[in-house]
């Protein structure tokens, strides 16, 4: 079996995924139900919530434009179809996993016109992703003195409380809707900007 069924009922090929079978609503639905850290957090914490945090970080800490913010929001969108593996598991699986992950990431970048923004803002998005990771580790995972090499020199953000009632008590469907609303807003602004440049 080389395909998966999505929440919308579509069948997506794992070997030859097509942009036409991938849409924002499906991505948001899946990401809002996929937990990060293999479920080791003190509360349900989804890839959708993480993606919204990364988007907020690039806006507040790096002052990225709407193109960069949209690329940040979608940086893990491929996980809607290949799932979220922890970094140690990815490293253990190796090249086979990275090939599959990159295949879907490429299709999504093409389908949502993210190639230029992704290339332009890759460094800032990666740093924001690590800052989100440091924040999540500090606030959501069991306390540990074991260092994570990837987080050496990376500081968590101090302006978000992932255990606040506003975050902790928000149901998955609200994170799905928040992801969709943010994506729609950023995409609308992207299109407006493109039209202005075309004048």
C-alpha cells in the first residue's frame, strides 16, 4: 500500500504526491491532531500549535514579511502526510525517511508558491524553529539536565506561556481553525502584495 487516506477522504500517493490532492484544510486538520515529541509533553501539543508559534516568532523576533511568515507557518506542513518523527528517530531511520519527507516538502512548497520565501528566509525560520523547540522543552517536557546538542546557544522565548489556560485549554479544533485563519490571512496579504508589484 503506497498511499494514505486524508481527513477529507482523498487518497494521496506516497511515491508520487500531487499538489492537487493536498489542500490547506487537510493540512490544518492533520497537524492539529498530530502531537509533537511522540506525546511526551505534559499536555497535548500539536504540530499546528507549534507552527503558529514559529510563525509568531519570525514576526516578533525577526520582523519577517508576510511571505516569510507564511513560509514559517508551513515549515512542517509535510508532516500532515508523513507524520512528525522526533529528531532522534529521524536520524535512526536515516536516508529513507529524509527522502520521503523532502518529497512531500517539495510538493507543498511548489503547490503553495513557497520556494522563493523558503529560500530567502530559511535561516530565520530555522532559528525560530529552534527557539520554539527550546521554549517547548522548557515549558512542556519533563525537567532534564541532559543537553540537546541542537539547542546549544539557543534561548527560549519569554513572551509566551504554553501552560496558560488560553493555550492549555484550547481544543484541537480551535488550533485547526487558528492555523487556517492565519494561513488565509497571510495568503491574502501575499496576493495583495503580488498584485501591487504587478502594477
